[in-house]
């Protein structure tokens, strides 16, 4: 992980040797900033690019929020003395206007093309503009050390009516086929999602609260596809038409210090979705939205989530997995030092009837719940329309531990709910220091288990008496449940 960052910290000489001579619109970073000078000196000309490199730290609203400030990354602008740092490709130098209405797509394409071809380049979206671009794929391969720096506002056209007919409606900004890229900045990616959320095909947005038939495609705001060694840090990203971030087919991803925000009633606005992606770190971020805070789909391995605050929203979710009798595998996911508040779910694993494969090696450690419905839930009967038949196979859920999960739950649902498959029980669930109290009112439903095997290392609050001991024979050597 962190290749891009490491490259940027190479000795200045490395950068000199390769740095974009003869490229129009170029400018350079320089070291040794006057401390406290702020560093925001974006002109319009692009001759003197500037960069604010300290990531935005999401605002704290109380003392439980776990976001940590980050050290400056060491690249800050100063006077144009020596060309010893990466080149800056300011989108304005390629014709971007940044007045909030002009379509700047072409300028971004050209700036990308130039930056991509240059070592240690920074594509700069300057802080004094609001730039609108249409669906764009920024693809590699590119030279090493590329940074896409959003210090201003970057946004798509305002809603479906303004979306160019020829553009993909499933995605907006796509980064593809890259190795060692950083997306960062002190600015905002503004999704302008409202008109998408209100389409009559969205849940209950049709006439009289109905849901009209689709297609109901809405764009993911930022998608990383088939890429590796990615860093995403410090940005504010809000009001996405659908998922805010999606990583698929990637590896070695570090997300740090993001602030993601959409209204609690915005449909399908997952904060960060990961799928078919390995070695992912999601740290020090705050996410509030109308769907899953973080969702983890099939083919995700080694996902490390730390210091994340979620809510309102639907909590941290593994799944849904195994739809249409598919094989699904997720392994080695850790969630540590998280806060989940005012959410419909807390820590959720959801699978469809009829799948194959396994969810294994899941660690939930030190999670604070505040007024959360379904704090701890495994649902192997996941179904959208309540008409799913029970089937004879399922994705196996195993080796899941809940340690030091405390706080308060919304009494409308049982705080602990393990609804495992009849034919493929959940196994080796371990619970220790799980203490959940009603946020207000009285517990309505006791903890629930069905086909769930595991142990309590310390007595839970509320007490859970329904976990079964041992291991069911039925599971041994079932080849359908094997992953890699
Ligand atoms: C999580 O937050 C703690 C306390 O602020 C900090 O010491 C730690 O480095 C953070 N973890 C990560 C992975 O950034
Ligand atoms: C909405 O409900 C009202 C009152 O029930 C009814 O008069 C009206 O026809 C309904 N509109 C549609 C489009 O179904
Ligand atoms: C699980 O993750 C840890 C740390 O993220 C890693 O060291 C370990 O190798 C992973 N285990 C497996 C089985 O992938
Ligand atoms: C599926 O199985 C569960 C557990 O045995 C049961 O509670 C539920 O009613 C079944 N659903 C259907 C549609 O048969
Ligand atoms: C049960 O799961 C834990 C991780 O939660 C793992 O360390 C342990 O080895 C598993 N036990 C068995 C018997 O597989």
C-alpha cells in the first residue's frame, strides 16, 4: 500500500530528472513553504500551480468521534526557486472555467492526458473554482506517482435531466487501470444527487408513495476499477446520486480521512463499496448517508476498517452475498474502533438463500453503538420482496467475533439477531464484552438465534442463551462452502 505516497517522498533529484519539460500548462511544487502561509495561491493562469496538501479532517461533533488529524504530507507550494518537485497540471491551464456551469470535461481530459504521461504529476482542481464534468473515465496506465488533487469543487451535471443522453448513467468519475495513484485534496466532490433520489422509480418516490418500475440507473460518484496501490484521502464527498465510492477489481487500497455525507433518506447512497478487491484499509473517516456506511461484496479479502464513524445510515455491512445461487467469498475483515449511531443496522452480514461459498474470519472489535437498530445481525434469509423460497444451500458464515461492542440500541428490533441457514448453520461465532442497552424504552425482542453455533466468552447484555455449542457435522467437507 501507499506506493503513490512513497514515490512522492523520493529524493527531489528523482523528480527533476523526469519532470515535464515542455509541457504546456505546467508548473511545479516546491519545498520549504513559509509556515502558516496557507499555501492557497491558485491564480487562474496555471503558470504557478499551487496545492493545499493537508487533507481535510472531518469535523468533530463530539468527543467520541475517532477521526485523527493527519500530518502534512510534505509537499507544499512556495516560491518558484528550483524545479525539484512534481509538476502541477492545473485544469485551468487546459481551458477549464470552473464557474459552476461550464462543461469542463474536455479540459479535464486533456489535463489528465498530460499528467498521466508525466512522472510524479499532480492534476490540480484549484481551490477557487467549481468545475462541472460529465461522465469520464480517467484511465491508465500512467507514469508513477500520479496525484488527482481536488482543492476546489468538482461536480457532475445537476440530476438526470441534465445528464447527457449518450453518457453512462451507472457511473460518473471512473479511475481505471491505474497503479499507484492518489486522489486527495481539501476540496469537495459534490454529487448533486437530489433529483436522482427523487426519481419515481426510487423506493416510495412515485405517486402516493409508490415505487414505479425501472430501469432506475443512477451513477456511482467515484469508481475505481482494475487498479492497484491507490490512496484516497482527505476529501469531502457528498450527495452522491448512488454509491459515493466503489472499488471493484482493485488491490492495495488505502482510504484515509474522508468525510462522506448525504441525507439519511437518500436511497442507495452507500458510502464506500468494496468488491473483488484485496488489501483495503479504510481509516479515520466519517460517513453519514441513506444506505450502508461501508458495504463489502464478494471477492473482498483483507479489509481493515479502523476509526470510522457511521450514521445516520445502515451501518457496516458484509453482503448481500450469494444472490441467484452464486458463489460468494469474503474473508478477513476487521472493524476496529468504530462508532455507529442512529442507524438501521450496526454490524450486519447478509446472504441470500441458495448461495455457496463462505464469509470467514470477521473481527468486530471495539464498536460503540448509539441508538442503533439491529446492532448485531446475521441474516441468511435476505430477500428484497419477501417472496424468496428457502433453498438447500447457503453461504457459510464462520469465525466471526464480536469483542467489546457496547452502547445503546433502538428497541424496535432485537439488538442481537443471528438468523442462520437451516442447512448451513453459522459456526464459531464468539462474543465477548458485548453490552447493549435500550436507548430508550424497554427491550421488545430478546436476542434471537437460529442455527447459530458459537460461544460467549463473557456474558452478554442482554443475555444470549440461544447460541449452540460445538460444530454441526453437516458442514464438514462440503465442497460448495470452500473458497480459495
Ligand atoms: C485511530 O485513531 C487513534 C487515536 O486517534 C490513532 O492513534 C490511530 O493511529 C488511528 N488508526 C489509524 C489506522 O489511523
Ligand atoms: C393518490 O391518492 C389520492 C387519495 O387517495 C387519489 O385521489 C389519487 O388518485 C392518487 N393518485 C395516484 C396517481 O394514484
Ligand atoms: C488477514 O489480515 C491480516 C492483516 O490485515 C494479514 O496479516 C493476514 O495475512 C490476513 N490473513 C489471511 C488469511 O488472509
Ligand atoms: C425459511 O426457513 C426459516 C427457518 O427455518 C423459516 O422461519 C421460514 O419461515 C422459511 N421461509 C419460507 C418462505 O419457507
Ligand atoms: C474461531 O474463530 C476465531 C476467530 O474469530 C479463530 O481464531 C479460531 O481459530 C476459530 N476456531 C476454530 C475452531 O476454527
